[in-house]
């Protein structure tokens, strides 16, 4: 259901921007459509490899290794483990969030799980290699990732300070 | 020896054959090779553990996933291309460029938060913004905002799997992070590449 809504918003945005481009002139619309289609054709092989292959990577990574040390008394070492685990988690959002949920149910501390989810969102290696590097200049991607390193720790610190969730 | 004084910082080799920086280039990079090797090794391990049935089961599931994602990838590429064509360069560099200040980071954050879709839209659009004059800081704010406070993934995956309480607090805690990441990005960027600054 929510996937349908997202698709509708997505294609409505494409249509709206396409309309604006068409108003600016036919040439702008056709140029943009041609550029976008070329990008699409270039990107499909990489995405095919990643999406079709990611199931195998997810199947062989032992999940308990990722969630093993996130207990409430694990402190900053647990946060560090969570950050590394988040970056190393393969697969899409189902895998990332499910592991987070497993860690919470298994008695993981909230700050550690927050750090895990934030690190996964920022650095999951598979998304970096599969989506971000193909679409963005590699220099930007590494710079963005390096600059983001402090933030899962900051998120964990805020969670510890406010005692939530 | 005599060429020492000539040792100007050589312009990036790819600058010459890349008229549109930030758009998609080389068909196969080393990242693809890393992924291909990882996939091959993992598929072999699955085959040894679960036999050919295990391999085929994962393959059919992922093929279905791939088929479902393809139209969205096309939509994302079109969005990026439209943005690159429509947005006026001077305007973008004024509101999202290196001198856009806190306002630029806030605009990048807001843009990332409202952007529809998944990685198939966020990265082409971010790349388009870089092309039309946004700086690293504002683009970092946009990408980090999309990944941390964007509603798409939170509504579709995080709420049902992690629960409302966790998701809402996680987002509240994440609110300041995109602006901070963008500011840190700018701070480091002008020190790493002092020549690039205007």
C-alpha cells in the first residue's frame, strides 16, 4: 500500500517536472528525457548485479555476529560495534531494520540500536557500492561517508542523554 | 630535474573527457568488480550449503525484486535529468553553493526530507544538484537528510518493523544531523581543497 503511494508521488513528481520542462520548450524536454534514459540504460547493469546478487550476500552473513554485542550494558564499545555492524549489514531495509528489531527484542540497549540504525542508513556498504557510487562522483561518496562517521556516535549520545526511546 | 618547477597540480585526468561532471560515466568501475566478486563467492557458499535449489530460490526472489524496482529507477533518472535541465545554474549556486551558509544547508535538508522515492531517486537528484552548482556541504545535507529523516523508508519499512515509538524518537534524534554533517563537510572541504573555493 505504502509502496503504491510512493510510486504515485514519484511519478507525479516526474510528470510535474516534465510539464515544467515542456513549458520551457520542446527541446529542453526531449534533451532531459534523452539524458535520463541514457542514465537509466547505463545504470541498469549495475543495479541488476547488485539487486540480484544481494540475496546471496545476505544469505551468508551470520546475523548473530552483527547483533551479538549490543546489550544495554555494552556502553560505548557496544555503540562502536553497532556502527561497524550497521556498515557491514548487507541487503535492503528489510534486513537492516529486522536486525535492529531482533537486537531490541534480544535486550539490546536503545542507544546502541539507534547507533546501528543510523550507521546502517549512513554507510551500509552495499548501498554505497551499489547505488551511491554508480550515480554520484566517487570523490563525493567517500567524502560524504568520511564526514558522516561522527554522527551515529552523536545520535547514540543524544539517545543516552534524553533517555529515549 | 629541470621539470620540477613545472610541477603544477595536474588537473584531474578525467576532467577533459567528462563534459558533465557528476553524471554517470564509466560502464564498469572497481566497485562493480568488488560487488561481482562478493556475489560470486556468496552464491558459491549458498550452493555448497543449500544446493542448486537454494541458489534458484534466491535468484527468483531477487529477479522479482529487480523487476519491481526497474520502473522506479527510470523515474529517478528522469527526475535527475529534469532537475539538471530546469534549475538555473546561478540560482542553485546562490542558494546551495559554497557561500549559501546555514540557509543552503537547511534548504538541502528540507529537500532531502521531502524527496519521494528511494536510492533510485535520491542519488540521481543529488548528482544533478552537484552538476548545476550545489556544493559538497549542501549536497551532503541533502543525502544525509534523505537517508535519516526522509519519510519514504521510515513509512514503508521502519515503522512496521521497528515500531512507532522507536522510529519517531530515532527521527527526532536525527533531526540536527543533516545540517551538522553538511557544515562539517564544508569545514573539511575548504581545508582539503583550498584551490576549489572561489
